[in-house]
C-alpha cells in the first residue's frame, strides 16, 4: 500500500512539473496583445524552463543540485508555475497548485523520495 502511495506521489510531482510548463505558456500567451511578444513569451519561456530543469532538476540532470540548492530550485520552479497562474488571472488555480506542491514536497521529504 505504501509503495503505491509513494509511486502516486512521484506521478503527482511529474504532473506538477508538466503543469509549470502549461502555466507559464498560458501566462505568456495571455500577457500581451502583440503576437510576436505572445509567441516569444508563450513558447520561449517554457523552452527556457525546460533547459533549466534538464540541467539542474531532472533525475538525470547534467548538474543535479541537492540539499538546500534543490529546495531553492523547487521553490523557484514550482513557485513560477503558481505565479504564472496568478498573473494570468487564475488565483484559485494558483493557490491549488501551490497547495498540491507543498503536500507533494512534504511527502517526498517524509518518504525520502
């Protein structure tokens, strides 16, 4: 039973990671009326985040961070998703996202994931 919950918690983290990309893309496409800027923000910012996560946060990251650096990376990473939702006018979704992240992070810490 516990192993199933641990696996589910890792799935939730993966879905949260994907949600950050969606939230930032939503923010980028809704932040302005100018199409070139919409395209730059809606596509460019998520691509930049993909590069950052691949370098520092992914399980096989080139420069994986641990300890306090990992905590800082996750707070900034998932916080950017919540901030993007809030900035695009979806405060309820932002609060739910942040709450789910906090529960997920607490369980990962408790279960040494």
